[in-house]
């Protein structure tokens, strides 16, 4: 097995987050009506980082929520065990907000499909956008990201792993070759 | 998780934590505008109740519905059971209709176990005779952990008609499994003769036990199950073992007062005691839905296994 290749280091992640924060503000024309919802796990940490960048740039606070999509997965009953559940906490009303969903890696798009289903159970946002740190391709649904940290061409059998300071003790994105 | 939930002993200490942690997420679902998730879409849950029940049946029904499962309520009155159908034939009928889980309450201890030999789906014991009521124990454990934050070293008393109480059995085993200490309190006639083998302490004097408790769990006097005179009068029982205002004053601060319901106000618990802030009886009911959602999710959320258990 080869050592995992590093796709992004901590500086590159920091700059990608800063750029995405600028792009979100540019697209939304400021921070008004904006809300960030991160998909557990790691999407929520990225959402908090984006929120503090937005505050730094614009001086405005944006609400941040965390969403677990387990109950909305399309493969429940197909795996041997019921998938593990994480916390969901959206402490604000999303109705009328411009919600940016935040995830670490965009792959098949199935997680985002589930997240959109979950989100509408909380209210009716004016619009929903998607921000991801890495887009690795191989979509199985008609979904695309509005804000992307880095596009990474991959083979389907490779795996992309995001490590974040908050949970993993470092900031990096790795590619593991599962066949290697 | 085991395929069936017949006894609290089917759940390891590790799985208890998993059930309670997952229930935490379902509590959150219960606070949403839309209190329903699609996790068990297409699954069928049958409530098979051979005994009267309000809260357990409704709790299971709501739990299954909030998971988007289809729910069939089957009670003995107004069904083929009143025409003399046996448990086995009823089970085989439900089986033929494709039930993924059967929630059973029955006055005969052990009937959920018997059911597992006939059906392919999961069986959840919602109370069998004087044997066990594991989902009640798990919702009680959830409530205790939520309020007190731990189990290890907690001192709990279970007071009253222990002999006829499936709740007392399941909860005792559950608390002991999680590292708490349990004292059974009641008149000698209502303490099971084998209680010392459970690993619990026994006391016939409630006033000696109250001052060092973290949890004071009052049981309903189950007169419908008592086939003989176990105590001279309800008044005397209430005077010796009822939780009155005076006895509440003997409890340490922060001690929880719990009751599985339905309550006999004025018998095992005074009416105004049941309404005190440290009485978490309504929270127990609310938590019951989340804990049962958690159990149904963990037991039915995996791949369907088709085999009927081989034990006979």
C-alpha cells in the first residue's frame, strides 16, 4: 500500500475557506439573510470556519447549524447494521434564509440529496446553495456545488479523506489508493 | 443490537449507551416542526396487544410513525382473538402479511420469546406478564442519564409491588448493568423471594432508605395481578410505603422521583408529590417515544434477515 498522497495542506485549506467566504458574500451581496448548515461530520467544522471568516470580512454574524443526514439516507436497510447517528442542531428558523450547505467532499451527490430532504423538514429557505472543500467527481445524481475549494480528478475506487484540526488534530486532504 | 428485544439482558451495557445516544438524536427530531424522518419507509410494525395499554401502545405507534414505518394496531377486542384464534395462528397471519417487527404485550410471561419461534421479523417485548418490560427500563435509564448525567455509583430504590412488576425486574437489571446500586423496598409479601439473587439489596423500611437516594422509583400497586391479599388495606399500604410530602422532605436535594404510570394518586404516591418539579414522570413519557424510535431504528435499520430463529 502506497502512502496517501496529500492533495491540500493547512495553508491551502485556509486560503480555500477564505476564498469561499468571499465568494459567498459576493454572490449573496453581503451577509444579510445568510445561514450556514454543515453536514456532520466535518462539514459542521468547515461551516463554523466559513462563518468566522464571513464575520472577519463583513463584520456580520451568520447563524450556523449542523445537520445529520443519517435518517434520510437512501441505503438504510441495505447495509448490515443501521448507520450511526450524529447530532443535528439548527437553532434558528431557516424559512426565508439563503442557506449554504457545507460539506467536506462532494462525490456521488447522495449525501447532498439527503441533506436537502432533511433541510426542508426544518422550514422553507429562499434558496439553498452548496459549498464543498473538495469536489472529486463521479456524481450519481444531478447535483453540483456552487462553491468549491478544489476540484480533484479521482478514480472511483480511490478515497479522499479530509482531516480537520477540530476532529483530527491537523488540517489536510489526503487521497488513499484503495487498490494499492 | 440483537434481532429481538425480549429482556433487558438482550442489551449489553455498550448497546444501552448506543440506544440512549441514538435516542438523543430522536429527541431532537421531536422538537422539529415536522417530527418525522423517512428512516424506516416501507417497513411494517405491528402492535400486538393482548393486555390493555395506553401509553406503551401509543408510544410505540408514534415512534414507528415518526420513523415513517407503516403501523398496524392489533388488540384482542374486536379482532380474531375474540373468536378464539391462538397466539400462534395470529402470529402466522401477521407473518404472512409481512410484518418486519412485532411489538407484543401479553399477560403470559415468556410469550414474546415463544413468538420468536414463529415469525421472521424482530420481536419487541412491550411487557409480558410479571416477567419484563425492557423498553420501559431503557426509557427510565435515558431519563436518569439525562437528569443526573451518569449511572456509576447512583443509588436507586424501587418501591412497592416488586413481585408483580415487570418494570421493577427490567429496571433493576438495567441499573445494575450500568453500575448503579438498587434497593427494593416494599412489604415482605410483595418482594420476590429470589430478590437477593438479583444482586440488589432489600429493605422493608422506606424511611431508612430515602435519605441516601439519587432515584426514588415508585411502582403502581397492581391490584389486577394480585390473586390474594398481600397487605391488609390500601390505606395501610399507603401509610407505610406511599411517597408523601413528609417522605419527600427526607430525600436528598436533586433526587429524582419516578413512576412508570399509570399512577394511583393517593396510594403509592401523593397527588401533589407527583406534580413536584423533581418528579420527572411526564419526561419519562416524552423520552419513551425517542427511546422506542431509537430501538426500532437500530433493530430495523439494518439489512433484512430472513431466517426464523432455530431455538425450540
